[in-house]
């Protein structure tokens, strides 16, 4: 009975959503509130069985709160996130949305502590435009993990340093292509030492846990001579003093370039040059559990830096929804998030640069180092 009601409500929603898609620059979390408010009524807490979910959440993620006030506040945030997950489920039916380790955080806390991409689109001086590649004969499925070019999933912790993980991931892949060796590289070097600024925008600089941009980080890495290994400069997840030792450089940038906003060019560059640093709108990621994320409505405002490592021709999606081609995206929130640390985002002719995934894509080439 409940299913039926939800289903008919969902059908009612579709025309609104298609209309709303034209407003793609609007933050979907503001706009879907408007759209869904009518669907999610106050009787909801009962249906969601919020207290039970909250207990499970606290034990699963070892959450404790210092005071009763804090506990009650977090429970109210948790309930809001349950409703939000339900909205996301309606808007993104081919993925699974629900309780995640971020379920006691407000969207603002989540943005501040677990994202960190500064959304400016100007390019550093040394960035160039990637040449247009042929796109015929691209494989149907492609995954750099199978070729040994991708390190294990890392965890940025509570620090807006996503941009540094996207940067190391791209250079790790490029270094693998140049040398045949997979070396995990230091994010903390970027967090502590990279203060590269956009010459045209005052105050738009890479700032450790307060955010940054992959292209600026490639520029820093080019100027600094390279990045050291993860174990030579381990991650702390806090801003600190720069302790970069030039003699320990393990991988260096030869050049980096920006790929045109075109899904086929993104795929061709991925296959030819290795994993790519991409910016994305992370609004659905706070509640994402798995499946192919293919929301009807997703902002193109970029707030998260991630690593594109491959794509698949199709994945099983819920009944009524056709099999969907998708990007394989490495995230930096540990393996316990999403698909073993990965996000599957829909691609293909109907996806139209979904969540801005084609908007800010860069490729880096590494110098071959003889040791
Ligand atoms: C970038 O560097 C790579 C490796 O050194 C080189 O093969 C390639 O031609 C360079 N690309 C550009 C656009 O300079």
C-alpha cells in the first residue's frame, strides 16, 4: 500500500523534475526541498522508524556525543537526513540512498569538512588545452584498476582536502604509465606546502583543509619539482608546517592540460593518459550507498574533487530503469563509503554532463624518473 502511494507520487513528480532540470544551476537541495515538501509529510518519523535507525547508526559507526543536548541535536539532524535520503531515492532511483557515516552532519557541515573543491574555473599559467583525440574504437568497458594504475582508496577525514587526493590520484596513474611503477603519493605535502594562488582572483589559493583546486596543485607540483611518497610525508588531515624534502621526490609533473567539456573526449583522454582529476557536484554523495547514481536533477556547481578511473557499459539498475552506462569514480572517504569507496555516476548521451562531471577535467603527464 505504501509502495503504491509512493509510486504514484513519484509519477506525479516527474513533470516537475523535467521542468526543474532547466534550472540546473540551482542547488538541488534547495530546489528538491520545494519539490518534495508536498510528498514527505510529518507522519514520516513513524514510517522511517528514526530512533531505531539512529541506534543502529550510532553503534555501526561508533558515534558518541558529549552531552544530551548534542545527542538530541544530532538526532534531529539525523532525521532530516533520513528525509533527505528518501528524497534522493525518489530523485535518483537507480542508486541506493540511505544512512551513511555522514548521516549526523548537516549539509553545511558536510560541505565544509568532507569536500573542499574551490569552485573557480580559471586556469593556472601552465595549463594548456588537451588536444582533441579520436573517439572511435574506444572500448565499451575500461578500468584502470585492472591495469594496476590505481592505489587503494584513501580517507581525507574531516578536512576539506579532496583536491589533494584527486591530484595525487592523477599523478599516481600518470607515474605508473611513465614508469610501470605504482607509488602512493603524499597528499599532506599538498595540504601543507601548496599555497598556489589564482593570479586573477584575490584570495583564491590552495589552502589545505580549507579547500583547493587540482589545476593549481598540478601547477605547484610542477614548480616544486614533484611529490614525495605517502610514507615519506604521511597524511594527518590537519593543516601543518611544510616539511617537504626535495631529495625524496618520487614523481614529477611533465605537463598538465584541461579537457574540453565533452564526454567522449573525457573517455578518450582517460583511456590514453590514465586516471583523470575531475570536479563534481557532491550533493547526492552524502546519502549514497551504491548503484548507479543517475539523478533527474543535479546541480552543475562543482564542490568536490575526485578521480575518474574508468567506465562501464552497464550496471544492473532497479526494475523499470534500463541498464545504465556509468563512470567509475574513486573517492577519498575510505572504503566504507559507497561502492567500496567508489561512486558510480551515470554517463551516456542522456546524462548531459550530469552533476558537472565533464566540466572540470584535467589530465597530467609524469616525468620518467630513472633511479
Ligand atoms: C606532456 O609530457 C609528456 C611526457 O613527458 C609528453 O609525451 C607530451 O608530449 C607532453 N604534452 C604536451 C602537450 O606538451
